[in-house]
C-alpha cells in the first residue's frame, strides 16, 4: 500500500527514509509533471528547474525528480551543487520555465526533507496549485528516463544558477557604495545552502567576510538551521571575541534572514525588517505598499503611518504576501520568520538580497546598527516581542479560538482591549498598542502564542495570559 502524501504551504515535507523516500519523490514528481502538462502557461516552455539544499541525499532526490520529468518529455535544468531557493525561483522566471522544484525542508530539523513547488512567475506555487498536484498523485504510472540517458539527449542540463542570482541581487542595491565601504562582515550559513554566498558576493570589494558554519554537515551542527536568537550562541561568542560591523545569518535554503550586531548581540527578525524598511524609504526614497504578516511587529504600522505608506496586513506565511508582490507597487513584503521580499525582484523571500540591503544601510549611514535602532525606538517607541509554542491537540485549539472569538475578554490583565482581529487566529490589541495573538499551527497539534509590548516583562505577562487560557478548554 502506498503511503499518503499531504502537501502543506508550498509543497510536501516528511522524515527522510520514513515518508521522504525515492519512491515517494518519484510519485510527487510524476504528479507535478501531469499537472504542468495539463495546465500549460502561455509563453512558458515545457522546462522545469530543479534545485536542492545540503540535506542528506538532497542531490540524489533532486536527480530522481529530474529523471521523472525527463521521462515525461520535460526539459530539466538541474543545479550541479546545493543552491539557495531564491536562485531557483529566479531561474524559473528568467529562463521562461513552466515551474520549478526545490528539494529542501528549509529551517526544519535535519531528519526532514521536502519537495517545494515553484510557479512560472518565480515564487512559491499558489496553494490551489499544490492541491491540484496532490490530486494528481498516482493517476499515471511513473515515467522515468535514466540520468545518463537524459543528459545524453539533453533532457537534463546541469547549470550553475548562483552567478545569475548574484548579478540580480547586486543590481537591487548601490553595489558600488558597498564595494567602497570596507565593512567587516560575518556570515553564519548555519551549515546550509547559503554557505560561501557572501564571500562570493563581496569578492573584489573592500569588505572582509568571515564565513561561519559553512562546512557541509547534514546534521546542521546539532541545530535546526533557523535564523533565530536561540541558534546564535556560537556565533555570538565568536563576535564578542572578534568584533565585526554586522553578522548575517541565513536558514537552510537561504530564503530567510537573521542578524546580529558586530558585538554579538542578536537582532530579532522584527528589527531586521524595520531597519530595511527605514533604509528603503528614508535613505533610498522609495515608496509603495508595505505588506506584513499579522504577527510582525506593530512598529511597522507606526512607521507606515508616519511616512504615509499604504499598509496591507496578511495571514501568517509568505503564501499570502506573494500575491501582493505580484500585483506590484510594493516597497517591502515581510513576515515574522525573517522572510523578506524586495521591490524589483522575484515575488519570493530572498535572504541574500535582504542581507545586501542591510550592508547598503551600513555603507550609507556609517553608524553602528544599534545606534540606528535606538533612533527608531526614540521615534516609534520600544517594541519587545515573544512567542511561545505549546503542544495542544488540534480540536482543543479550535475550541479555544472559537470561544475567544465568540466571548472575547475585554482585558489582557491590567490592559484594556481596544481592537480585535480574527483572521488566521485571534489577535487582541490593547489601548497602549501591546498585543496578544493565538493561532493554531494548522499542520501540527501546536498552539502558537505571540505577544508584543514596550517591555520584556509585559511581553512575558501577556504570554502567560495566553498560556492560562489554554487550561480552560
């Protein structure tokens, strides 16, 4: 009996050698081939880009998918080395492909791998496309052309997509200014596909790059390759001993960005987003709509209100931000997890492009990041943030959220509730601007509790209120 395969946000993920097997990868690749064959896109070739990250056997899983596509008479562009996801998305768009496949589990633990779908416009496939591909599973027998034969017939071509991606993201910034800035840049790749990226990007400039955790380790050094402060211990210690101007951190497939200041103090992804928004508007003079997920800091709201920038708030996940980027007139798209989309680029988060914008900010201002952050806090107020993930059965999550929506409390401890938002969970906003949000994972028996306030102590009080609510359902 064939194992069930369920798609999530933009593809399928499973535990390697359990659900994520060569047989199942071939099944999903055949389903994708069937979908693309039956849904041609005007102006797009029957060509697919296949890329992969540094996880265990990712290169072989990618080759398996490429063989199936070749067997279905698609032309396949396969990366010859581990490549960041945004480079694959860019190639899909610029090489007139009908779609793309990225073998990655992004920031998930090392035991996972994944099969992500990319659409012709150079971004994650719409959820409806993922559902349609899932519906194609096992409708056709798997057609597969052996790798050597496919290469001989030029059904599979191996092309390094990294140089084209580097050229594209250099054009997004004033690279000459970065070239002259003599910045000391540390880059923590968290053992992922972005290893060596900033060394290559800044080659030939006056900047000096220190690459950290760039070796290939399928266990990711015992961490999950996610750019969040709890994973910054080793790099923080290194920076305290060896100061730099900035440390950039990427996740396992390079589409998200985190950072530390040059002395090893972690920045939250919220601070990174606010720094980039400030630079794009105040220094570069750019305008446009700002798209943010509902769990991203409300400092963005205050910045947009002060600068007259239209703000659009979406549900959690870049799948909601991507359609807004496609519409155009967007200054910035950003989510709490460090996914950042930039104007004039692909409708996709790109951790390397966002990192270059931070470097441009430093080259422009010639001030420490902490000084710029202090100036933003003086103008828009302090914003402290916390998140708590609790194991709660999905039915209990649903009951709790329904109860809070039908019988919402009018206070958060000593704070009066002024507003309520009920899309993608429930968010309580206090009169002083502090907020508390609860939402279910949707794919796991996990309740996520988010809070923001002016102080760490107030954030902790709000999180504990959310925790207490879970005990009454």
